C-alpha cells in the first residue's frame, strides 16, 4: 500500500469524526499558541530593557559611596560620604578608558513657578552628564564650566517639569524657586518618555553641582559619580582603572575592602537579561505543559480509534495489508492531528501576541525560532504519543481482530 493511499485513508478516518479530531487538536492548539505568546512577551520585555539601557548609555558606569553590601545591611552614615570632588577631578584628569565623567548630588523638594508647583528634585551635575546619560538640549543651552565655577543659579529642565510649571509657555529665562533658592531656566531637554521600569525620564532638573552642594545641601561630599567608557567593550578596563584611582585617593591598603561601589550598565544589562531569560523559560515551560496534555489527548483518542476499528484492521490485514501499513496509517492520523493543530496554534499565538501588544501595550517580539520550535515540538509530540497506539494496531492478530465485537 503506497503512501498516497495511506494518507487518503487517514484523512477519511479523521473526516468521519470531525468533532473528535478537533477536540483532540485543541490541546495542541492551546499549547502552541501559549508557548508562542509567552515567548513573545518574554522576548519583548528583554528587547525593551535592552533598548532602555542603550538609551541611558550602554557604556555608562555608576560610582556610589560605601562598600558593596547587598542584602539590606545598613551602613554607617560616614561610609556614605567617601566620594569627594577630588575623586571626580582625578577621574577626569587621569583616566585613559573614560570618555566623560560627572559628579552628582541631589536634593528633593517642591518646585515653584508663579502659581504652579510640582514635587521633584534638583540634580547637581557636570557638563558631561548629558553625554553620559544620552540627553540632548531641545531649546536653550546647557550651563557652562563658568556657571559651575561661579555656582550660578541656573538650571536645565525636562519636558514634564516644563509642562507642569509653565503650561503652554516658553520656560527659557523664567525663574523656578526650589527651597527658597531661585533658579533661572536656560534650557529644556528633549523628551525621552518613560523607561522600562516606569520612571519618567523627563521629570528632571539639572543644575551645576557646585550650586546644589553650596546653596541647597551645604555639603562637601558627592552622592555619586557618573562616567562613560570610551566604548562598551572597554567598560571592564574603565571600571578597573576607576577602582585603582579611587583606592589610591582613599589611601586604602591592599587588604582593605573598597569604600565605594562601582556598577556598570553592562552588569545591569547582564543581570536583567538573565532574569528575563529565566522568566521567559519559566513561562514557556508552563505553556509547554499544554503540549504534553495535548499529546496525551492524541494518545487517548488513537487508543479509542484502534479499539473502534479493530475489525477494520483485521479485514485490511486479511487482504494483504502489512503491519507496517497499519502502523503508518494510524501514525499519519496522529501526525495530521498534531500538524493541523500546530498550524492553527501558530496563527492563534501570533494573533494573540498582536492583541496583547495593542490592548495591554506590552512590548512584544515574536522570534521566528519560537514559531519553528513550537511547530517542531507539536509534530514530535504527535509522533511520540501516536506511535504506541499505532504499534498496538499493527501487532493485532488478523483472526482475533476480525472476531472482535
């Protein structure tokens, strides 16, 4: 019996039990659609995080005071005052792998402009901060080195601040009061929107670090230092170089632990990617359970089919059908169920991913390999779970099969 005849017989058998065949496919359809949708959500989240990190500067390095104590251990307040302006100046003048460096201090409070007010914070930074954080001035200008040296009361604001304090007006040249200190707006930053962690990147006020340290905080230490490596590949070299300079400045001995913490975007990216990969794998495994359930459904229905058609099998074998022909016939039925279910599942999975993107506004990214993998798995599932009932049919004794009632 050739393959074409076997295929026709399998199709006819499925057509005679359309509802049963569809219900059998349902497990495969749900499994494939779930796997594709879950992987699309996971990969979309990963792509979104990578894009946000890239926007923030993929080669950015953050230096914070205090040793790297993870797990919620409280540190002495003096340990959070280890970064000084001398450290920033050393990094600016002595590093070979650092492209830009900026100190950072911050003060939170209420911004007031005329009758409008808005709760936010003022960040004291250097002129390289825009380059490090991938920020651009849309109108006006950035403050200068002269403004830093004279502790000028000027600032550059984000779009959110401009919209809340100066709705429908040009903020350039206007005055913002912060903790009774007036700041003149000299520039407005280009909008960047929200990042992947839900933070408004336009809720920002930048002022000379010297102004914030002297006029707002009255402190001589820095909250942090931001830097960027010459390239993403040189981030590790830049991090090592920064550590050596800071240890020398802080007069730390060889066996002393660092009194500062260095973090890079590369490290953050690796950590977030590993987390999203783990979550994606977990989601795919949960969805994959549906494929196993669908496979068990195929085996169950094929067992029923073999039992119902025992006499038919006996008759076919008595007129010359070989065991391999019977095996192939039932195996083709199982594969047809799984492949058809897989195709429908792929279509539903891709459609569901698009619906999630448009309705829930989640980042979605359907990778071709996830579609091929799901389809391949459902085909293997059909073969695996359909083989045993088909083998049982092929091993039936023709005489006993004909006598079966």
